[in-house]
């Protein structure tokens, strides 16, 4: 659109890794940013110094659940919030300390700063009664949750809201008691031509094997254990030749979850049936897609499911839960209510023809990158015109 922009984020973007995962087009856009500002944690101190002041015509928050940055001058006329799903409210109300540490990064940063500040007073601090130390920790957590709640609720109420599906839109209206007048639904950008041209049109039924593919970020919320439970059923019934689980890990929490999944795989005796492929490049993902016939989505209640659309575009048969955003574009006959039902659908879907794969691919043409850009630009232009 020819509009200069800044990027504010938790970490310095790893451009090489992003290029390997998403291609050069994304990187060419990021390189046009006038400034990249790093905010190490969502603490009160960092929020005061966060770049995004009144000098910017529009503030766009691409993930409010992870960074609910809010200033008093934000309004529906100068702020856009793309809410994938309103999980932050649930985390805050349930006092989820892991949310503070993992997503807001408050605890680890604050604890480090406090440790440095108190080094000279360490002897005095260790003499404090345990109950006093506990009170101090609780006060700190209460302050952090209060800041997150204030920021999140005001951001959601005082910005133009966009979300990824009707499923997510209903959840937002429910969480905010229907207060927003409008929540725009704009499906996330999917590079349909890349997956169609480099997978579907370069593969044929005789090249694909009876492999089930799972593509998911390695994160506890993604319920990947459901894929392992399904794999046990498939192996018991001699269905398929294996399952590949492909996903990225970005934090220590992801690594711990990955370790638990590997232990579960071993406990279920699935080492020869299931393989994990982590931090795979785009070319690697396309290669795995060319080998597989089925895509399985393990998360019940997925907000949208970009990997579902990508796999469909690539000609894989999607087998997804009957609750969540994917139900809005995956045919009913490929939706399941139980893992046993999923196993039955996978068995029958192995036999579909190339022409059916093309039909599946064409059914998600509306989720293209160009459509996403066009719809998002409409929202941006509406704010400039006001």
C-alpha cells in the first residue's frame, strides 16, 4: 500500500529461518520496515517504553493473546486487532502462571531483573520468613495479571477487530458479551498456488503412499497426543503405512512437550509407525506432502487451521474434528466425532482418485494470499478515510 511501517516484537526476527519456512516474499516485506523494535517482555516497565506512540496513524496487533499492548489513545479509528481466538481472557481469569511466563514472558524477565537488583541485599532477603516471600511473589503475580487484564480487555473493546473464522467470531462476541458492533472475518493468508503447483500437480496416486500427515506447531494446546492415540488404532488395525508429525518448536515449553510426546510414542510402541520432523523448511514440508495421502488434524476446537487449508490445496484428504473453524470448509464426510471414526474415514479416504484430490484443492481457492491482502487493505483504508 506504500505506507511506511514499524514492527514491534519480542525477539529479533531470524530472517534466514523465516525465509526457509515461508519463502522470500515475506522477507522482502519485512526488510521494508523502517524500524524493528524489540520488547523483551510484557511488563509495565517495557509497556511504557514500547514503540507505538501517537505518532503512528494506525496500530495493528497481530496476536493480542500473546501481546495485548494497549494505550489510552487507542480507538476503533486508529487500532486494528487480529484476534485468532480470545484465549487470553481464559488464561488471565484462571490465573495461569504459565501464560505469564510462556506467552507474556513476564515472570522470567522480572525475576532476572529482581535478582540483579537484590544481589546486594541477598543476605537480608534470605532471612525473610517463607510466608513473607510467598506474599511478595503473589503480589507480583497479581500485579502482572491486573496489567494483562486491563490491557487485553481495553484493546479488544477499543480497536477494530478482525478474526479468522465464524467459529472465532462467535467466541469473541461471547467473551465480550456481544459488545463489539462488528468483528470482521478475514481468513489467514495461504499460498495456495505454491502448494497446488509444487505438490498436487507434481504428484500422482501411484507416487503417494498410505501415509498420514500431521502438520502442527509443537505446543500443548495443539493436542498432538490425539494423533498418537489415533496412530495406535491405525497400527492395531493395519491401516496405513505410517504417520509423520511435522512441527516447529520455539521455546523451552515446546521442547518439554515434545519430550513428553516422544515418551508417549515409546509407551504406545509406535516408534516404527510414527516419526517426528521438527523445524522443517518449506521445501521439506512440500516433499513430505507429495508422499502422503491423508492429512489428520488433532486439535478439537481449532480456531481456523491454516495447515488444513494448505494440505487440502496440496491434494491431501483432510480428516478433522467436527468442532472448530475447519468445519466451515472441510466437507462433512471428512469430519469425525471420535478417533475410531477418524480411523474409519482414513481407511476409506486412501482410495480416492486424483480427480477427487483436485476437487478438494479447488474447494479452498477462496483462502488465497491475494484475497487476504485485499480484505485486510479494505479495513486499513476504512480507518484512513475516517
